[in-house]
């Protein structure tokens, strides 16, 4: 993702998650999934969320048989990466170390998960040293 997209609200995130998981959908279909017993006000809410997501650049709208169908305009991993970068900048002054330390402590990783994480760190460290030696 070349440009930085605006943050999304929790409600907007729910709509985006559905579009990523289920693919393109109409307002009605999204409303049925998000609000199974919903009525006109819930339909209007989903429609408004989609309009906001469209204006922010997260979704695109196409016409299919007289009905607007919305689809995600951005890749989920790219958005997650951007949101995490924003979080790290906001909460940790740009340093990953405090975020990772707290996540590891809070989630109480299993030994196998810790070994995998340690192997990743060692691999990245070896790659970094290799690049420095070539320079």
C-alpha cells in the first residue's frame, strides 16, 4: 500500500472483515450478516459505513443488475500492517520492542511458539549481519 489510509472505526472494521472473508456484497447482504434481525435503521447504518469506507479508499462500489455491490479495495494484510505501524508509533514512540514484550507477556506463549519466535529473530539477525558484512 503506497499511501497511508485513514484509520477505521470498529464498526467500519466489521464491514471490511466481512468483505475480506465473504467477498463482494450488497448493502442488504452485509446488513443480513451483521444484523440478522435488523430493519431499515440497520440497513441505513451499514450503507453509511460503506459510504465512509468508500470515501476513505477502503472499498469500491460496482453496479450489478441494478444493485450496488461493494468490495474491498485494499488488501487485509496491508491494512493490518498499516494499523500496527500506527499503533506502534502512537503507543510506543515507534519502537516495536515495548509492543512485542507486552504481547508476549500478555498472551503467555506456549514453548513451541516461543521457539518459533526466537528462530525468527535469530534468522533476521543473521540476515542483517550478512548484509552488513557485504557492505
